[in-house]
C-alpha cells in the first residue's frame, strides 16, 4: 500500500523528505499518525524516525521551515511546536531498547527501523510510511498492523509477556486504545495482561491516571472499565470502584449491582444529547462525578426489614471521600475536585424534587447550594436514571423537565445562583453596635434562611426591617437606622455565602 498521494497533499512531508535526503538518512513516519491515517481519523501529532540522528534531522527541518525547535538531548529527540506547523512533530533516531525488571525506563542504543518497530507497543502502532526518495509513501508493516486494524484487534508485535513485563503501562494503553477505537484485545494479549497485571505497581500513578482519564473520555467508557476489571487491573489501580460490585439478597430482597449501574451512568453522561450545557473544560470532571457519585454505597449499605436495602448518607460520605480519592489518583486538588465533590454531595437532591410537590423554597436551596455547578448536577442526575423499564425512565425524565423549567423560572426571578445576602456581618455589627460574636453569626444565618424560604426579598429596604425585628427579639437595641449606616449598599466579600 502506498500513501504518496496523501502525503504530497501536506507540504510538511515534502520538506522532511528533502532534508532527510540531503542528510542521507532513511526516514519514516511511524506510529499513531499512520494508524489514524489508515482509519481516516484526524491526527495532529506526527512521529518521525530516522536511521541516524533525529536531532540533526529536526534541526535541518527547523531551518528549512524557519520555525523554533525544542531539543531534548537526554532522550535523543527534538520537536517542532504545533503552533508553528499546525502539527506537533517529534523526531527521533531509530533505537533498540532493553529493560530491567524493576523499571519501565529502558536502556537505549542506536538501532535499525526493524529494531524501532520491534519496540512498539502494538501492531497498529508499529506501522511506518517511508519518506525516502526510492519508496516514498510505501507502508512498512512487518507485524500485520493493517490486518489488525481491519479486524479491529489490539495485539502486541512480539511476545505479550515480554512486551508488558518490559513496560507495564502498555497494559493500560491496550485497554485505552480498545476503549477509544472500540476494538477487541486479542485473546493471547489479554491473557498476558491478566498474568502480568501485578507489574502495574512499578508504573507511576501519574502515568496510570493519564491513561485512565483517556478511558474516561472515550465514547463508551464502560467498555474500558469492564476490560480493566476482567484483566485484574482495576482492583490494583482503583479498588474503591471494585467494592461497588455485587448484589446481596436478604429475605428475597436484593439491590442493584452498583458497579454496573455506575458504568451505565458514566455512559449516559458520555452520550447525553445536550453537551453544550457543561463547558468542555468540565467534561472530564462531570464524568468523574458519574464514576464517584455512588462510591460510598458499600460503606453505607444497611438492610431494613421494612424497606429492604438502604444507603442513607452515601452522598455526603462520598463527597467527603472525593479529596482522598483525587489525592490517591494524583488528580488535581483544585476547582475540578470541588466541582466533583459538589455533584457527588448533591446528586440526590434534584431526584428527590421529582418525587414530591416542588416548593420554591426547595428549589431556592438547590440553586443556592449548586451555584454555577447546577447544569453539571442536572446532567449527572438525568444520567443517574437507569432502568430496564423504558417507560419508567421516560417518566422520570419528564419530571426532570418540570424541575428544570421551575429552576429556570425561579433563577430568572430571584437570581439566586451564588447570591450574596445584602445583610452582611459588618452591617449587623454596625446596626446593633455589636462586636463579632455568636449573635452576629446567628442573625446572618437567619437572614439567609429567610431569603431562601422566600419570607423576605434579598433587598436592604425589605431585609433590614426584618433584621431589626429579629434583633429586638434577642434583646438587642438598634444603634443606627438604615439611613445612617456608613455604607449600606456594600456587600462585604468576606461574608459571601459559599456553597
């Protein structure tokens, strides 16, 4: 198979070929770009391997294109930035690798194209296309990667036991590619993962989590997690998720398998119709919220003679677990973690609103507690409706439609997302001549609750008389009327109500 016509459409390959010819080095495009080219997928990363100095070739190409170059001498690689070319291009000399049993960092020496293809993780990533004058565009496929692409199979080019022992991260990559491409893992390759899964312990958590995130972001992420489970990898890298698996029956009453329920919720989130409601930056974290929303169910599972199995408080306990799990998996302990934590803590609230007469007070509290995370929360809650009974699911979704309309109307009217009460702690102290203390805090809470219950609007003119009345009930004396307060229209940012 020859790809010369396709390569000629992109001037980058002509420039690389020219400079390789001038240096007299055989040069090839290899790896993921070739795989995606065959599959018809877009790819912005190009790996170039030459039988010689990859850095020297990169320097020549950089000069010809007049673009800056990043050189990594310790690794024998160089890269042209995507900002300059539209593609991220990495150059390396062909190499041979050998491994020690206690490390996935190889001992590297110069090699041939064959050596370089032998060290690749999977047959579909070992294909190369020649950029040499004599056979420009020819596909070089020593391990049948093209056939495996057609068969939709992930397979190692060499003995899978050696491949995975040398670099155990390849086990995670096998699952990741299967999940992303919807491929099968070839039986001998999968059996080797099952045999070698304990080797994952020598891989850094950061590298494992990077692959895990790519599985989470795949089109049907449950497939990847099922592969991880059956390969024995999931219990080694994420045992909390394994604890969800299984069904217990007492007196004829069972509960759903929360492992498979969680994976269904994850798929529902991934395949929801309204993706615009959640920012692309939060897509990964919405999916993590789906993975973790029931994570504390095993710890809260109880059997009640009257109602059967209960999981009371799993949402609060799960939210408390989120920082520990994020730290353990080396996920970011920042606003992304807080987003997941909020969704885990609140994921039952909208569902409860669909089962009862909806009050404005309950809706206000949901708006207040969810704040800017409301759209993500509603997306998670819709995904959490799982049942084999289609009509039951549709009924719940119609109820959710009603809740969302009411939330929208209330938000338009009251502007309660992340609202700040106009009655601040400083204003209370000035109004009654109080120092900081218990009365100030309790009055602040009282005003907040009154606003959320709709007893008083969040305006100074109407909230201040309410404050005065409540203060007088406590035996407090008004020191200043509203008109004499130093700056009654200023809301102290230190007193902002946090959700």
